């Protein structure tokens, strides 16, 4: 049961991750992947399977546009 729950939560997290990316792109906010998310993308061309979160950074100057 636990593995099944984790898979559902991970799939939901991935969908949410792409929703955030689409939102940032729609508002023309510059972003980049950071930390484990960047490592997985660079090393595996994929997410790190055991990484439990997604790391995205933006420029401080884009923060007002994000908060609108």
C-alpha cells in the first residue's frame, strides 16, 4: 500500500511541477532548475527517483511579477 501511495503522490507532484513551469513561462518569469532537480536533469535527463521535491529558482527582479 505504501509504494502505491508514494507513486500517486509523486505523479501528482510532477503534474504540479509542470503547472508551475507553465505559469512561470506564461508570465515571462525567468527561472531555472536548481539543486537535485538540476542534477537529475543534467545527469539522467530525468528526475532523480528518490528526490522528494522540485527545486526552481527565479531572479529577484522577477519577484514582483510573480506576486501580481
